[in-house]
C-alpha cells in the first residue's frame, strides 16, 4: 500500500473508531490508586479470610456499612470504591480480587458507566470482560451481578439500566457459575418511580431503609451453609 493511502486509512480508522475504544484508552485508572493502595495496606495489617464472599463495585457497595452484620455466619469482604465503573473492578482484579480467592464475587456496578456516557452495549461488554478475567484465574468462583436499580437523581437513565439488566440476566442463564439478582422493582412505589425514603439526601445512594431491602434480595443468593 502506498504511504498516502496508508495514512488516509489510518485517519479514517481513528475517526470512525468505536466510542468505547476511545473511552477505554482515555480511562483514568490512576485516580483510584490511593483507595486501592489503602485496601492493600489494610490487607497487610488485617488479612481478610480466603474463600470469603467478595462484594465489589461502586458506591452501593462502598457505603454498605452493615454488610458483615447483614449476613452473619458468612465471611464477607467489602471492596467497593465509589464512582467506579465495571472496567475499574476488572483493572484492579489482580489487587482486590485474586489475592482473596473468593468463593463468590458479588458485583454491583454499571450505573456510573451509563452516567459517564457509555452505551448499554459497552456496559454489557465490560461485564463480560470482568467475568472472563475473573474466571481465567478463578474458574470455579461464582459471580453474581446485583442488578442496577433506578434512583431519583438519575431517573433519566432508568431505561438504560433496565436494558443492561436484561442483557446480563439473559447471559447468566446460559453461562456456568453466573447468577443475577433482580432488584430494579425493589425501589419503585405505586407510581412506578423510586421511593424517596429509600435514598439519602443526594437522592442517589441508598438510605438504611434501602439497604434493608437490598439485603433481602441478596440473602437467597448466599452459599448454603
């Protein structure tokens, strides 16, 4: 191929490259370094149990302060970092997933991905990438996706959240070691909108009442003792 044609083709590829490629290459994983390093420091001083239940994802996991007491008899590890996307959990798996050799991984993320401009299809692709990366090293680990639920603050993306949920729900039905927890309807009132009392003042994050409902949705998906 002649050089002018080569450069023209390269330019066209850059112009028409999928938006997801641009998003991932520009994704700033470094902004989480302080939090991830803090997890590692905590692990050194207070090593968590191996083969526990690992909860990972964004702020719904991070702010789940009652996680350990909500599921007595089950060793749990909370590795949520608020504002994160699914790709962040995948990127840091070597540091906050694999060292624990978890029996089950509970993932709750994807809402920030949509809010930051990712398409439904890209969020689904990122979920499948997370599954592939985890199962490459932990093939027998269960991975349970805690579905996305709408909030008052981000009601404008509720249809996309539903679409992500349906894609993942369909995928887990045909893939070993995967499960899906439905919790979209959990927050809705008689008017079909999120109930304000289930959220704190920012209308985005769960209140204590919201977490009580979430606990009841997750409980049936705990390993049998």
